[in-house]
């Protein structure tokens, strides 16, 4: 009897722990063929003029793929790497290696699912099956207490019902030795330059250096939970702005699947047994559950999340000069220090805190009245931890066209700045031109007199921009948990 070979198509699941497609392929086949494809689709320019992938995330991805290759080699296997159209690459390798079946994890955003559908159709023409698995969420779709079409449009309703009526499955075991067919050309992992990027410059002010790969992900998980014991106070520190310890920072590794969210869940449960449960252990799970929720909502509403009207159908009002305002927002030149500091951090490091993301998003949509999809597309380019459902779902939420049950949610930027950066340390870190202004005044230099500005060596409009918009009266959203 001929040997059975299954091609394992890695996408956003760059790990061997808790990886069902890898384990199932090992169980079902004599040999497996691990494959990763750098598809040019993900490195092109969007209709907004932004890139689908920026240089920080591209570097992180390259590191993650290199780490997966090394891990597979340690298990006796090899990762085939190709650059090209996924349809052509997968079908060509399936033919070349006489593959019996192809496995992959199902995605939910329409661009990713469209690629899957095209690969599936191409494989079908050569009488091969593309088998779909679900491996990116806490809860398996089949274990939800409602069908996808009936998932509540309000997160709290969803959360209460799944917590009461559903269970999270155990993680899959990590495989031992992996058998592969004879490989003639494993392929080279492209360089950043090959993908069209310059090497990003690491800024010493960054909260931490994110290095891609399962090895780093598991090391960070261990350090955050057990080494520094920061999980214990997560709820109290999660709204921080400076340093590596104020939040878990798991996002970049989760986004490309170097870290399984289910693995995080069971590690929290182990921590609770060993060191005790508290509000912080629950809150980390609570916030990661938003990732599940947006993925399921994307299954429900499809590409409506990419439209200005969202799934509610009515787009917010936009300014006549929104393109000009958008450019100033992108570059951190709005004249509102708390906004500019966050945007400059994003541009310089590929990362921004959850608190910052909520504020800059609200400011763009509510104060500048710029089409929110532009902001979402810019985050897609810049964020190391970009994930389609979380990013576009959260932006739709902020814009009021998604899952927010409240009408006209609007952040009071100056109040937020005073509460979460009371000493002005964050603003002064990213806006050194304002370093001499006292903490209680630095969030609103536009309120200072000429004499005060001279004293603090700031010439508004020269050293730092004048505000491009006035700030009205808004609500304060202290407990918002978006962009986790």
C-alpha cells in the first residue's frame, strides 16, 4: 500500500503546541508535509494607500516562520517555504509530493476565506480535499450555545451565556517525532528586503522588543505568569502606557498563532490552582474572550465589518477635509499631546497600548470626523499584533457601527490623559519638545499663555503644532476593554 502524505498548510498557526491540524495529520498519515507560503497578497498596497503589512509586523512574521522551521527540525521534520500565490504553491506542492489531502485552520475575514476557497477549488480540480479545522478561539464553534446566525450582537449577552453553558476544550498535546517525505528543496525564508521592506529601526522607548516565534511566545508566557507574577495584578495595571509589565503583551504572538489562546486559558487555570484566583486572572480571560467574540461576529456578518456603515448600515458623518486631518492624525501632528504621543509610539515601534488605541480611534472618528475605515487600515499596516477580526471589529465598535450597545460613545481625551498619564511621563517620553512643561499642564499646551510657553521653551506652531480641532464635552469610558 502506498504511503499517505498530508500537506499541513500553516497560516496564522505558527506553532506545534495545541495545533490540531499538525497532530491530526500525524495521526492519519504516514508522512506530513509542513508548508508556509509568503503570499504577495499580504504585502500589497490597499485602496487606502496603506500597506497590508508594515515592516515591524513583517519582521515579526519572518522570525516566527524561522522559529517554526527550527522547531520542526528539532522534531525530525522540515518546513517547506515558498513565496508566491497560495493557490499555485499549494496545488503544485500537493502534486509534486503526491499528497492525499491538505489540512488548514479556518479563517473568518473575507480576504483570508477567499484565498482558502480558491485553494479548495484548485485542489478539487485535481481530486484533492482541503480539510478545515477550527483552532484560533477559546470556544469551539460547535460548543457554542447558539448557532452563528443567532450570536448576540452585544458582548455581555454572549459572554454570560457561553460562560454558563459552554466549556473550553483541552489543548492538544505537542507532537513528538514527525515523519516527512524526502524533500529536495525546502526553500529559503525571504528577507525583509525580498518582501520590499527596509529593516525597522528599534526605538529605545519601545515597551519591549517583540521577537516572533513560538519559542519566544512560550518564554514570555512563562515569565509573565510565573517569573514576574504580573498576572496577579493585571486588572489594576492593564491601562498602563509605559514599560513591558502593565499588560500581558501576548497579542503579537497570538495574532500569528505562535501562542494558542486556549493554551493561555489553561495556563491561567493552572496559575489559579497554584497561586489563587482573583479579579485579574478572570479579567485576562474576559478580555481575550473579545477575540473569540469578534471572530464569531465576522462569521455572522462577513465583510460588513469592512464597510463604513458596519453591520448597522449607517456610516458616521465625515469632515470635508478628512484626508488632511487623517494625515495629521497618522503622523502624530494633531496638537493634542495624548493623541500625538500614542500615534508616534505606534509609528516608531509597531505597538500601542489598549488605552491608547481606544483614545486615538475615538478622536479620529468623533472629533476629526474621519472615515473610521481609514484608521482601521492604518492600524492594519502598523500594528505588530494586527488581527483582522479584532482590529476591524473594534474600530466598528468605536465608530458606533458595530457591537457597542451605547449610542454616541465619545472619549474625553483630556480627562483620559489626566487619569492615565497624570504625571505626563508618557507624553513627555514621546513628545520631548514638551519636556519642560509641568505635568499638570503638559496635556493641554494650547491653554498656556505666551509667557508660559516662552518659559517652557515651546513655540506653538513651530516646536509643536497648534490643535487642529477643539475638544467638546464627552463621556469618560474608564472601563472600556477594546483592542485586547
